[in-house]
C-alpha cells in the first residue's frame, strides 16, 4: 500500500490561511471526498479535561471538516473509546464548521 504524507509549516493556527493550507495538503496527497461519502475524522484527542495535551489542534480539525463538507462529504468527528466524557451535560464537540 502506498501511503502519502504532506506537511506544511504554519506560524500560527489562527491564520486565515489555515483553511487553504489544509485544503492544499489534502489535495497534495490525492485525498478525494465525493458528495455523500461518509468520512471519519479522528483528531487524536487523548484527554477530555486538558485540551493542551491533545495531539491535533482543534482549528486544524475544523479546517479539515470544512474542506470535507465543501466536497459534500458527511463528516463524523470521533476518537478513542478511552476518552471519558460525561453522558448528560458533559463536554461535547462544538460545531463551528457546519458539522453535526
């Protein structure tokens, strides 16, 4: 199996260029999402109480989800079953990119 990897150096994640950089990276590796495709985004959240130890910046996750949604994909963001979240009233992934 041929696995492609693409990297880009970003000075900071708050940049308006982040969406374009993430889109370029996904396109560089040849990732394609068609209208109606179901795509799981696994952001590698390792701790539900301390976002600082998460491995993927939430803004990068948001940009990836935006790109996928723009392609017409149905996006789910999920992670490890070891991530302990309270059931009622617990912390939830908050949508900022149209994901549900």
